[in-house]
C-alpha cells in the first residue's frame, strides 16, 4: 500500500495552490471525494494563479481625464483586478473549508478572511469614528475604502448575507469604492446575489449593489448533496457533565472536529459601538467560557450578534444556577433564547443536566423553559434545522 502523503503536502502552499492540497487530503482520507467541491476548487486554483504577484495599477495622476474615469467607476485598479468568486450553496457543503484552503495558499501580501457580519459591524464602527473626528464632512465612504484597501487587496468573506437596512444603505457605494481600488473579493453564502435582501423594504435602492457585485465576481453553485456539518454535529455528544477533565477533553475534541482542526483565534464583534470578545473561533464555530458570556454585563443585542455570526457555539463550564447568581442565570436564559431562535448548534460542558441546572429558588420555574430548549437543542430534529444567520 502506498505511504500516506507527507505532512507538508497537506498544508496549503503558496507555491502550488489550494487544489493539490485538496487532492492530497482526499488521498489521505481527511476529506471525502466530492465532485461538486472539486469543481469549485478548480475555479479557486485558477483565481490563485491569476492573483500571484497581483498589485493594482496605480490610478492615473490628476487631471480632468482621471477624474472622468473615476466618476465612471473605471479606476485603473478595478480594470486590472482579477474577477473574484462568489460561492453559493446550502449549509454544511464545505464552502468555508474550500475558501480557507484558497485563502491560506493565496500568494497575496495583503489579505484578510472575515465573517461578513463582523466586517459590516467594523465598517459601521469606522464610519461612526470618522464622522466624530470629522464633523461636517458628509462622506465617510472614500476614506473607509482607503483604509480597507490598504489592509487587504484580497478580501475573503464567510457567510455573505444582508438582513440589516443599515448595511444595505452603504454596501453599494462601499463595494464600488473597494472594487475601484483593485480589491478582489471571494465570498461564501447561502444566498445567491440576486436573492440578497429580497422582500425587504428599500430593496430597489439595493439593486445597483447586486449589479455591481455581479460585475466583479463569478457566481459558482456548490451543489453537493451531502451536509457535512450536520453529519459532524450529529455524531458528537452535545452536553458533557460533570465538569471534569473528561468533559474538557471532549470539548477540545469537538472544536477540532467541527473546524477541521483549524487553528482557532480570538475575534471581536462590534455591537452598538463596543466590542464583544470571542475568545476562540474558526470556520463559523465560536468557543466561550460561561463567564465570557454570562459573567459580564451583556444583553440581548450582544447575544443576537453572537447567534447571527456563528452557526455553532461551544460553552465551557456552565455552573449550577440559583438565586445567589441570578444575574448570570438571567443572562444565560437570554443567551439560550437568542441561540435557539437563530437555530445555532450548542455544545456545552456543565455541572449538571439541563433539567437540574437550576432547581431551587423562586426563579427556578422561570428556568424550566430554558431547560426544555436546552434539551430540544440536543435533538436530531433541532440539529437538522438550518442556521438563521
């Protein structure tokens, strides 16, 4: 029997691109063969090749002609930029995994991979800060685009989606400015561009953005029949008790399994112009200690942002709850409501089963609904539901 591929062959390589790595991982038994994924990866390999050594041509220096070109949205950066990719598919088909392989191999000096919800939160925070620093100056979009383009020529967005009217109002002009500066976009989404913001008030004003994004990306459909994410979550126990070394090891293993052994890193969600720190996240999975979420003065907006940003949440160290720590219990109730309504998947280590987490005191009856939801969130029926980002 042939020897398994060397470890180095399984790491994305800027010298070879993402496609050889993908094939090596299939040969090693790490990925299942999937023709739909292979087609997407071939397109990502082509874009990887076009991006090697990419740098936008600088804008034509001053003068009327340059201003006319800019007014028409025809900056030299946009003209020289490779066409990006927009990968559409149902949840769990491997979109994020394929994009991550591409991103890690991309031979681009300035690149950034970010969840789209977090990107828009940061954009709004920067706009707010710019307006505060420049009162009376009406247009923050060009300086915002300058900042983003200076940080990344390649932007990889996970879970591209538009639900918020405040996002819809700025997206057209912001992306027009980013494309004019030569920024290349790769995105994953459950929603095709033509269906973004569909049925929402003010969508007519959003249509130029859809036309703009279609000019600068090729839309690819990942039509794999298999939901890999659901398979992984179903196979994992979701509630670990008591709080001991075995539970901690099980949570470590679950994070590795759900993220494909991706290296988790901290991030921050911007909510109402302040940060909600996420200690560990990778590929749409977030991991917190109980006190990270419920030991701090967080509220419904914070928990909603977490529920929208991540399809799966791991919580370590849920203690027994009682009137003595009711502030934390109340926040936990609000958190579970947000996760449940968004159909997030939850894995946790806890001091007791959901039904016995809060057993005494006048607020114990209030907790019964939360315990019921925690039990339902472990069911096969709940795990089959689609995350509502």
